[in-house]
């Protein structure tokens, strides 16, 4: 399941040109270690890779956040009713 999620995320990011070199290197190292190494050695890098790959860039839920991490204030409502 994890391998499928990572490969799906790779395909989506590659098709939208939002894959960074750090993400690609981390993903390739993680997949290589998952196939040819024991699970206890891949656990730390797997956590990092999942964090990098599964949070979508440009997600509308995160576009309203400022760099400080605080949500942007909503526009004031019209008080005329």
C-alpha cells in the first residue's frame, strides 16, 4: 500500500512538473531500500518520504495560508441587511 501511494504521488507530481530533486532522490532511495533492505532500516527515511510526497503542493486547502502559517483573515461581511 505504501509503495503504491508513493508511486502514485510520484506520477502525479511528475505529470504536473512539481517534483523537486529532493523528493525524487528521497523517493528513489526509499523504494530501493524497501525492496532490498529490512523494514527497520527504511522506517526513518520512509517517514520523511511520506511527508514530502503525500502533502500536495498547490492544494486549495493550503493556498490560503501565509508564510507564517496563520490563515489569512476573511473579508469582512457587509453589515447592511
